[in-house]
C-alpha cells in the first residue's frame, strides 16, 4: 500500500498564497505522473493540475485546469521526492480539500486529469477567508 501525504494547507486571505506539497515514503514520485485534485463540500471533485514524469515518453509535460491557469504552479523536487502546488492569488472559490494522486509513467496525465488514478493521499485543507 502506497502512502501519499499532503501538507501545506491552511487559512489564507483572498489574494494570498499557499504552497502544498505531496510526498511518499514508499514511492519514488519521479517515476509517476502526479495530479492534484480538490473537492469542496457539496461539490464535485475537480482536477487542478498534473505533471508528467521526466521519464515519460508521452510528449506532454504539465496541465492546468482553466480555473487555476496563471495562478497555480505545479513542480517537482526529485531530491526531496515531492510534487508541489504553488497557489497564488487565492480566491474565495478555491477552498477545498486538496489531494494528490498517482498515475503510471505512460501515458501519464490526461487533461483534465482522470479519476482513474492508482493511489491518492488523504488531502490537506485549504481555506480562503478574510
């Protein structure tokens, strides 16, 4: 059983920033495509962003949902074994439980990210409020 762990959530004012991090102690994330999803109470889960493995042969790299383009940035740190989601200009509609999920090396990410992922974490809560 793979254990993905998310961190970095919290309370921030509108317009503020947070940096979420996804890591695993029993999986080398560098060999997987990793997506971030979010789910708010009473709403459907949404794919936020996805990053391919640098070993992928699919030819794609990063995808973003339209509602976060220009505000969120996904990145990898191979040495720390993390996939981070930098969230800037947070809006009142961004609060949700954010979680990360894994896909096989190929084909990796789809756009929007598929819900047919292999593993997911428990999530980290993001709250935006003044």
